[in-house]
C-alpha cells in the first residue's frame, strides 16, 4: 500500500467528453493515456512520478475494465523492455520512471527499442528531477533522446498542454516508428489545474489479442545486418516523417507579439516562467498575451529547421531559453542559422547561466538583460528606473544567515533505520571507522549529521557493488549498505551475486523496511502485506542464501540496538570466508503508523484495553549534553530551553509526536548514556484488574513517598 | 509579419501569490489543498504546485499557489510554478526558521508581503547536536521579519493546534483567514474545512482559536522574544519555616541583592541534594568569592558551585525518579487522561564506576584496584536494566538507593567530587585576586562537566584542557576573553574539533 491513496481521485479518470477535470498533473497524464487508447502501462516509482505509479495502481479496476494491462516493473530497465510489445503489434504502450537515473538504467532497452523501431505508439514518460529539492545528480535526459534517436517532448507545464502531448506523442511515435519521450518536470507533475476531458478509449488491439496471434519480423531484431538498416532508416525515413508530422500538426507554438524585431525561443517547459518574467517587465500579461513573439518548442528533439529559420529571419536578435547543460539546443540552433545563412544574433547561455535551474529570479534577470540590450525603449518606466531597495537589509541578511539552520531531509520520527546507524556508530567507537559504501534510499540520510556514515553512492542497488574494489586482505572489512528497494532492483545480482562469485569478505547490510519507502511506500517482493494484485512475502534472506551466501543474519527488530551492534561486530570480525550479509528488518514507521493508527483509535473507541507507549526525559536528571541526540536525530527528540537558572544549556525533551519506537531507551542502554529517559506505558480503557493492581501499587508507593516527602524540606 | 501587429492591450492585474514554507511531515499539503479549494469556491482560477521529493522526509519544503479572479472570458491564465522574489503576496512559515528561510530566499518584501508565521521552534539537527546551546536566536528572525514584510503576524500556532487536538495546518489556515490577507469571508474558510469531512470539529476549533489570536495580534502585537534564555525562573530568597534553612537564608541575604536569585536557586539545589549542613558549606564557598565584591563573580560562583556540589550520582537519580511529584509530572507530560493508568520504565545501565562510587570510600577504592574482584562484579552488574518504577519491587529498590543519602558523605564518589571542587575553586580564588574576569571564566568552565559515563569523561577532559590553558593565559589582559572563546568552542561540537582549533590559535601567539 502506497503512502498516498488516490482511490477517490481516480474516479475522475472515468470522466467523458467535454467534462472538466480538476487535479494534479500526474492524474491528468493517466487520464490522457486512457483517452489515447493505451494498451499497457508499466513503470518504476521515483520522484516525481511515484504518484503516477500510485495513481495507476489505485486505478487498476478502471484499467482492467478498459482492457489495459498495468505492471509495476522490477526496474526501469524492465519497464523500458516492456515497450517491446509495441514493436510488432499496433498497440500503444507507455512506461514511466524518474529521469535521468531511471533512463540510465533503462538505456540498454531503450537503445534496442529505438533501433528496431515501433509499430504501436511507444511513450516513455520521464519525471525530470532537476533543480530545487532534487535528490540525484544534475543531468539532462536530452542526451538520451539524441543518442538513441528518441523524440523528446517538453510540453508547456499546464494540464491541457501535457494531455495534448500524450495524445500527439502516440501519433508521432506511430507515424515515425520511433519511441517518444515525454519529459515532465517535478513542478509540472505536481501542478494542480484543470482541463476538458474526452471519453476513454479501449485499445484497438489488446495485448491479449497480440499474445494469441503472434507475429515476427527479423528485420526488427537488433542484429546485423538489420541493425545497419535501422540506422539508415532512422535518418532516411523516421526523422523526416517526424519533422513533417511536427510541422503539420503544429506541435510547436508561435505566440505573436507586436515587437517583431526580437523573439524568444523556449523549451515548452519554460513557458510559464518566461511569461512571468515578461510580465514583470511589462511586456506580457497573465492571460498569455506577449508583446515579444515567442516560438515555444513543445518538441525539443528533433528540431524543425524551417520553423526556426522562419522565426529568426528578419529579427535583430533572438533569445533561447534552454535549461540545463550541455547547451544542445543552442548548438543546434546556431547550426541551423548558419546553414540558412541567417545572421540574426542568438543569445542563450551568454545571458543565462550555463548550469542550474532557471528559477524565477534567473529568468527575470536574463530576459531583463536581453530586453535592455535590444529593446530598452519598450520597458515600462517603473521597471527601467527601478531603484527599489533590497527586500532584506544587509544586517538582517547577516543575522538570518547566522540563525536559520539548514534543514535537509532525514529519518522520520520512529524510523527503524535510525537504530541501525546508531549501532554502527557504537561499533565505530569500538573498532574504529570503516569504509561504508552507501546506496540510494532513505538509509542514505545517514550520511548527514548526526550519523555522518557513508562515503559514496554509485547508484540504486549498487552499494555492495561499489565496495567491490575493497575485496582484498586487510585489517578491516568494508561495509556496504543497501535497501530492500535497491536489493530487488538489481542489488541481488550486482552486489550479492558479485560478492559470492568474487569471494568477497565484506559486510553487506540490507535494510528491509518492508516497502519501497523513500518513493512513497510502494510494495515490493519482500513486503509483508498481502497485496491483491502482486505476489509479496519473498524473504530477502532466502534470496541471499539461494545466491550462495553462507553467513546470513536476520534481525527482525532493528530497535534492538545492542543486538544490532553485536551482529555488526560479529560480521566485521568473523572468520567465516565469503560475504557477510545482515538483513535488518523492521517496518517503515510512516507506513506502520498509517496502518495501525486507525485500528488503535477504533479499538480505543470500542472500549478495548489498549497500551500506548511513548518516551520522555526527566528534565532534572538531564544535564543537557545532548549525547542522546547525537545518536538519534529523531524529530520528536529535541531540546528545550529550561527555566532552571543553574542550567546554561537546553535539556533534551520528547514531544507528543513520539511513537514509542524504543530507539531512545535502547540507545541509552547500549551506549551507556544517562538514566534520564523513561518509557511511559499508558493503559487506555484499563480493566478492573488493571485498576485494582494500580490502586494497590499506588497505596504502597504513595505511603513511602509521603514518608520521605514529610522529611524533605519544602523548598521553593 | 510580426512587425505589423499593433500593441495589444495588456491586462495589468497580477495574480495573488502564496508561498507556504513547511517541513516534511507537517501537513503543508493539507493546508495548500484547503487554500486551493477555498479560492476555487470563490470562483477564482487557481494553480498550486510543490516540490515534495525526499524533502517530504522532515526536510524544508515549499508549496506555491497562484490565483486570479476570472475575467469572464473563459481564458485560462498562465501562472507561475515558482515564487518570484519580490512578488509574493502572502508567505506562510509553518515554523519560525522556515519564515526566516523565506526571507533569505527573497520571498518577503516590505511593499507587498504579509508574512504569517508560527513562532514555535522545531529545532534542526544541527541545532540539537551541539553539546551546548546550538539553537538559533528567534529574536533575529522577528526583527528581520518586522523590517522585511509589509505585515508580520506571528504567534505559536503549534500550541493552538495541540490544545485543539488538531494539526498546525488548521491553525495556519485560521491565521490566513484574519482580515487583510485574502479578500474572502471567514465563513468560506470554515466551509472549506467542513467539505474535507475529516477531523472537522478539531480543525474548526484550531482554526477558530488561531483566527481570534490573529485578530488580537493585529490589534496589539506581542513584543518579540529577546533570545533563548529569557525563561529562567529565579526562586525568592525567603524563609520556609525550617530553623536551619532559614538561618542560611538570613545569611545569604547579606550578599548583594543582584545575586540573591542565583544564590536562592543554588542553596535550594544543594540542600535538596543533601541537607542543611551541605547548604552551609555551599554558602561558605560562595562567600569566599563574594568578599571580592564583584557581583558577576559571585553570581557565577553561586551557579557553578551549586551545580558541582549537586553532582549526579546514583543516589540523586534514584531520589528524583521516585518522588511523587515526578509521578504526577509524567502523567502531564504524556497527556494521560484521569481514567488512564501510566507506568514508567527507566533505562539504566549501571557500571562498576557507579557501584564503587556509591560504596564507602575505602571499600570502593579496594574493589577498583583489585582487578579480579572488579572483573567478577562487572560481569554481575554491567548491563542494561529496565527499571519499572511503578511496580513495588523496583520502586523499593530505587527508594532504598535514594535512602543512602545519609551515607553519601562517606562514599568514594563524594570524596572525589569534593577534591575536584576544591582544586577548581582554589584556582579560581587565587586568580580572582589578580583577574576577576578570568576567575569568572574559570568558574564558568565547569559548564563543560556534564553527562554520564563516556560523555562525562569527555566533558571533564575538555574542562581540564581549559584549566591548563587558563594557566598559560594568566597574566594577559585578554585572558578572560580567550577563555570565553575556548568555552564556546568546547560546546560547539562533541568531538572537540573547534576546541582544538582555538587552542592551536592561542598557542600560535603564546
């Protein structure tokens, strides 16, 4: 069960002709797929398209009503390979994943797909995680489109444009026998807006029909001599067909403007930002009216040379708005202009920064510079003579820089991965620091304070693989961390299999939180929950043993910090040859709370005896040294300023968001911290027996307490 | 062909823009959904977006909404997907420092922005892990906010949410509803909450309270806090009806008036720790500094001597854990209702250090120096114990331990603590004759000695290094200044890196 349920929203996917759809970008994409008569959909979760997978998952009833097959792929490579169904059969298929990391994984299948070409429309929807909040390396998907010859759509970031891009994307794919990549940026995925819907279409041919009447054509298989033919075909047939279609169907848009001697060429995805910047300069309004002509490239690969030339000809200057680097489009435009012998100066990365997100500020400054350079007279007077003081005075800016702390993402309250790294910290104290190969997933938060554990990340599921070079005799062993998501994605073979085969002596720690947690709690093979449409409960430890690992330890309660520490120590010191694999398993607390809370509340309401646990700190015992926090970082374990004049430093404090996971107590015990922690067991709806025992205890304890209180001076 | 066009009439209206700065897990998404639903219910055109990604895991994150009244033409507006610095009408900070972050990002401008912030603090990891006080000064954010915004509205909305058994989103929505921010009536906001159908009553409660608080705040803003340390509560130096103690109070009253609060706190602490006689020893020690008639010195002495004398031993911890007042406090802290039963479990890990320390000095010392006995006992004692203080057996165990107080003066730990205190105070007294400021720093350095077991050892190690540096610095005019820097450095990180650096700096010119 994913973190967010779209059970209610997916009902809107049934809307028919001319109705108004309100919702998020990802839902609009799903609706567009159904309107286009898609035959099958597959993908792998990851921001920003995790929710697209969740929506599809929650919409399975609607999909099966229409005869659409949906799969949660094992990896992006699997997803991309799924598109093979559109090679021989006129079935529209769509896959989705995060880019560029997912595209990296998928690239082998994508290259093969693009070489042989497709019969049915093949759409690759990539969620672009670039700029603010991104969790991955900053690269462009554009290079993939160019290298394998896949067409790249970059529609304007509003629901109507995105929906149109899905629909025309399939057509473009079919007329040019080429897979099409639809690039949607993170904000566009989450943008909430509206569009007019059409009735869903059943696929003209279903995958069932195809399976029952198979076809083959060796000319589509990537093997010489066909592969040589494919390459020529790409250039001689598919490319011209695509350019013709893009032109005829006007996939790129021309926005007229009265200041016709300059112009702006932009990626579709940049449209709203450009318009806002022009509005700030007094050259456009909120309804999309612009005084400067715009050429909006909703297709950024291939370019349409005629359109570019026509737009640039007779202009004094043209500005290109192209986010990311290298500046592929700028280079291509320069070539088009050169070949068409058009002398119009082309601005782009000279005014815009070469690298980094085109934020509102960047957009405003660069477009402002272009306007000032070429048409200064057109600027609104207020803009031209702007001498507004900076919003934040220097002294306040300095003061804020001092006090506003960075707030990177971290482990959630009660996260079962926290005690694993607390245990690693304790092992580090005894055995010294080790080389820790980290991986992608929530566990990567350990690289930040307070844990500061982990040296490199080489890609999803590649934690153990990235420790391969350290497979030499030494006084210390390497530790590789990998999550359950990465494990099933590829780590089982790339990491575990590799370590077994190469007789690695290293330690592999598999963090099993029962879900693909970082991407929103989707199920995977080793999830414990029963899933209606997927097969779960395949134990990681069994897979590891099956791969040939002899030393395997399964820990089913990661909060047992002492045991976690001892197991790690054993793995680092054991004489057993071969890889040492520890599977540290406890359920993701976010998901567990979402599962258990309603049940708990219901039981309490029904009058059942329930025990709620949470932790607390005795303020007068706490000395404010914060050693406990340095082994935790839990959001619910914080500090508070104390009224005690004898204490200079704030004391530790636990707030009511504590879920009673047990980490604080176990860490205090294992690390011999201090006796100020307590766990409170709150018995809700106590039974008569509970009350009787409590009464008896209170009587005895109260007697002694009163006895001592009487002797104690009543100070303050 | 473009050139022949005539200039179009541009609609000069700007969309209303709202940025919500929140932390992952705070429910910023819920608030934004409400805002969008509210605006749509008023017939406006609206767009919202966010960058959740991994930031949803406790990190700082931003949501953005733009809206504009329809012009009736059926056209759809082109709205921005990210805030434009200087052009944001309303910024909502779901926590004080997130409001500060909004200003740093240039989203708050004096001519345009209403800044609504919950003034509560959720400390970031970097603030919490410092061995000292790593918390940022909230006053700085308040000052900047007043200067940088058109209107600044701040109060503790987290507290309102908690009192209302609701979430902060509802309180923030209530503050947003206050007049001046958006041109919509209060009823429209409440209708929006009702529409969602989940936890409606609690949400409306938090909404209403926050609305009222916002209105009151707009009429007369509460002054900004001045730093983190404003909350110290000093007891009165007054008699309590016990002859022995009251005599000490009489005597303490002869000290200068400005130090009365601190002496009262210190005296209460040490008498509570041991007895009235111990209080007398405390005053003797403080007096030795008071004679030099520098109030700052006396105040530092009154504070640090009390802390040192009321050290944390097994007896003290057992005493604090078994008090009736503590049983009551736990119930309040965990928000237990009267019909619920609460039991506490303590997490204790006694080591041989603590056992020997609690024994009579001679016996304790013998065990410590007899490896075989020590090893045997360690196997018996040294492990984590979960002490259920609410059960009779465990309670009586702790109760008896606390009762060892009468033998405390004879324990090994007490003897060691006293020797340590004496050496330290002796040093401070000697220095005080020549350099009062340095003497204050020597006293204040005691702040480094805290925590238990390893943490305590590390603290004591840092303290010793400071004492050694004091010896080297003595005689210099800037000695106290450097000692203060050393103390700040020692409290900055656990590993002592900052302290190493500062010592290196000092040694470079010594």
